[in-house]
């Protein structure tokens, strides 16, 4: 079998220290590999997401075209792996501009340097009221939310709003059951319980190979607009209460959400894949 060697980076995103935030693999490419090879690389990496990007032909449109894969499926939007990719492009690939444009399945995304941080510009993810099935609530541990929604664009991501952060922090879902009951995932969120935190959230997605995503940019495009409306403020700070944990500073402006965070290099190496 003919093989080729590709660079790979592993980045801890939405954190300023190693072994925190959300780890993502980043694989820069000169041209697209077959989809099944991309999926197998993501499965082999066994992280919540692996990001791949190639240079765009039309630089007026975007600088790179980016795609994201969990261990089992391609996803249309991923925040932490985009932050990780921007970190690699800015710091390891000689990219000179402070503004990076990325073409994706969710349209044009931008990333800009802000001192040690990177600010992502992502599409807002509107929600609509929806009753959560009782068997899903049972798998979550039985706590009844004060409000419930689904993400309007896909109808497969449930959003459960609680009035107490402790309920969100202590939740221990039955992942084997939850993965069979949901089309994709469940977001649980509540008001923040510490100074400087406006909201606390978690994201369970066993249906696509990730029991709990450590820190999720996409999820904050769902919960930040909700809490922005509730609190009457454009700027909201979220804490994702996974085992690793991470803080995401958000700014809601119209149909866009800015997500600000730092990233740290953990690994730089090479992988060998089919040519």
C-alpha cells in the first residue's frame, strides 16, 4: 500500500493551560483526501473532533476550507476545533494576517487574533420551544427543566434549561440509554453560580461517539443568545462544567456570536495514511 506522511497537531482549546479545555486534532492538507480516510483518521485520533483544512483557490472568498469529524460522523459546525485550527495557522504555518477567513458547511467563519486569545465569529443557532420526551429526562437523571427547546436548524439537539447550576454540575446521565434516545445531543444549561459567570452548561452527545464534549463552541452559539436575551446584555460569559472545564467569553450581535478563547499546543507530529 502506498502511503503519505501528514503533519498533525493536538491543541487544547478554550484554555490557557495544558490538560484543560477541549483537545482537538488538527491536520493541515494540501488537498482533500477521500471522506472515508478523513473519517478513519478522526476515529484513530479518538478525540471529540479532528479538523482538516485545505487552502482555498479563491483567496477573496476565504483563506482555507475547513471540515470537522467526530470519531463517527462529520459535523457541520465545531467551535473548539476551529479555534485549534486558527491557533495552528496563526502560530505554526506562517500566516501573516491577524484575520483568518474559513469556508465551511456553515458558511464563512472568521478568526482574529486578540493578543493571546482568538475571537471566532460564528452563526447564531436559534432555538424553538419543544417538550422533552420523558424517557430522555429519565436518562438525564429525572430532573425536570423549567424550559425546554430544540435547536431550530436540525431538530435533533435538545436544550434543557434549569434554574440551578448545581443540577447541571451534578448531572450524571445514562449515556448508553441517552445515545439511543436522541437524534444527536442534549444541552443542559442554568444561570452561572460564580462571580463573572453568566451561564453554566454541559453538552452530551453519545449518539455521535462523544459521551460529553469538554468545551463546545457550537453549544455556546445556542446558549449565549438565550442568556443574552434573558439578562439583557450582549456580552455573556459561559462555563462548560465538564471534567476538564472551560470558559468561553461570548458576544451576541444580531445573527452572529463571537466566541473568545485561548489555546495551547500539546502535540506536534506526523501521521502515515494511505496516499
